[in-house]
């Protein structure tokens, strides 16, 4: 039997849907459908939104004859949760291994490096 995905394990299309709803703050199925690349059918979008709601990531309110969906948690909270999952899954829970992989796979600008150094300095001051 296939293992059920957790709320932090979203497929590509589910992430696209969540991105649209985060951008709009709240949206109907039709509004999400119109903004998706390589648009799937309307009913497929509706089904995926219902699945996201069943995972606890969205909630809805009725607006006339349609449902309007909004995220149940902020994008910052959701991003941190997804990042924790990624670090635990692919890097054995090691932040330093995660950062090493990022440095080795991305071309970082001087501005990126300065920003990262500022964050490191701040973490040291705060005792993290």
C-alpha cells in the first residue's frame, strides 16, 4: 500500500495551487484554475483543492454559490515546516550539511554571501 503524503510533502501541482492561493490570499477554484501553468481540467483543480483542505492546508467559506479557499497557516510557517522536512529527509537533520549542499549547487552572488554572513552574525549574537 502506498504511503500517504503528509502536509509537508506536496506534489508539484499542489505547490502551484498553494502558491496561487498564497499570492491571492484567498481564491475560488476558478481563480486558481485560471492562474495555473499548463492548466489541468477545472475538476482536477477542484479535486486537488479539496485534498489540500483535507490535509488541513486550506479552509473555505461560502461566497454565494462558490467556495473561496484560504490557507490555514502563513506562508512563512508553511515554508519553515517544509524546510524542516527537507533537512530531516535529505540531510539527516543537519543544517550544516544542508547549507553545504546549497553552497555547492548554487552560484551565490556577493550580495547573497553578505546576507548569509549577516544572518550568521545575528545567530551568534542571539546564542543560536
